C-alpha cells in the first residue's frame, strides 16, 4: 500500500466522482480507477458501492476514510515537526553547567533561549568541568559551560566570557584592608580549593599562576567551588575564585583584585562532530548574546 493509493481514495471519496477526482489529482480517469481497484484488492473489501449511479462509500469505506484522513493529518504534523527539528526549533537540549554560573548569567541566557525556542525542552545538569567533558564525549549532554583551559580533540569550544581572578579572604585577615593584592603575598597562607579531580585543567592553571609568583599553594581544605566561600569565611584559609562568584558573596569574607589582573576564560563546549540542529542553534545564540559579565565596581569600596 502506497500513499498515492490513499490520496486517490480520498479524492474519489470526497468528490464522489471518478472524473472530478482524476481532474483534481491531475491524472487520467482510468489509472485512478485501477489504483482504487488495486487498493480494494489489497484490503480485501470494497470501498465504494458500484451498484448505484453515484459513487458512494461502503460502510467499510467510510471507516477507512476516517482513518486515512487521520494518517495524512499525522503525516502533515510529522513533516512540520521534522522541519522544525531540522532547524533546531524543537527537540531536547541537555545543558551542563558550573554551579557558579547559576548565579551569573545562566538565568538570563536561558530566558532568552526559551523566548526564541519555546518548544525545545531544556534539561539542566550541574556538573564539574571534568564531569562535563566526560558527559559531552558520552553524549549525555549536548553543550557545557567549563573553565579554560580545555584540551580535548573530541570537543569544540568557544570563549564566551573572560573574567578576572579574585582573592577571597576572611574579613578579619591582615590583607583585607588592601585594595589590590600581589599573588606572592599569599605564599605563606593556607588555601581552600576545589579537588583537582573536579577540574584538572583549571586546577593546574591556578597552580601555574601561583608557581609563577614564586610559591606552591599549601592546600589545607578541599571543597566544591561554592562551598569554598563558606570555608574561607570560617577561617580555614584563603582562595582564588573567578569574579563571577562575587555575586554569591558571603558574610565574613572580602574579595580583592590581583595585581596584574590574571583572568580565566569561561568556555562553551560541544562535540566537535555535533550534528544536532538544536545544540548548534544554542551555540549560535550564545555567540550572539553572550553571557553577562560580573559587576566589580564596588569591590574596592
């Protein structure tokens, strides 16, 4: 059974006349009649009552017409939805993100994306940079937000925000009165940092900055990035954080810029061989509107 057989059947059923149906289809009448007969033979029952002068549907034909129309309605919906999916306008988008990004730009970005693509289902997963890299390669997320550097040939990435690193100090710390700090002033301090396993490349980047300043950080406590602020406030040590964490400022700490303004890049990453129009449309939108930068104007007040 082919779709053209069903189209011929619908035309004859609606026109109640073989000649008008053939004209509507742009075909000669004999081929249309033969196709209807072939369809009836395949189905095993008559669709039209040929005992009357006017073309009439049999009871079986009337039921078959209802279902045939439904097939074409569903087909039309499928074609439309398929076109939207091919253009990235529908489907599902799985986004990995850093916990800090939830407070600094992700909300605004997702609001803009949903306004442009309201029928795309967005699934969010808070993951460490290392977890995002593995999830991207495994295909369990489509795009991810990670800190630079990122070195993996299976992934493509683009810098979407450059932000300075800041020193986090307990409010009563001897250096808290300084407007800006030299990194080497922290050489004797205990550090609170996230475990290297959560973001090896970013962790190594921080270590290289400190070594360039003449020391290797003495890590006294490990914690997820957002918990670092609480532990610094509790007096466990000092830390280095991207400026975006300034928007989740805790009581009992101060944030200070670093002389020389070392910075870290926020990257949008996706599979290098990504074929999903939905994921690629998201990449295009992030390129176009970016992610808001943290406001640092009051840090030295």
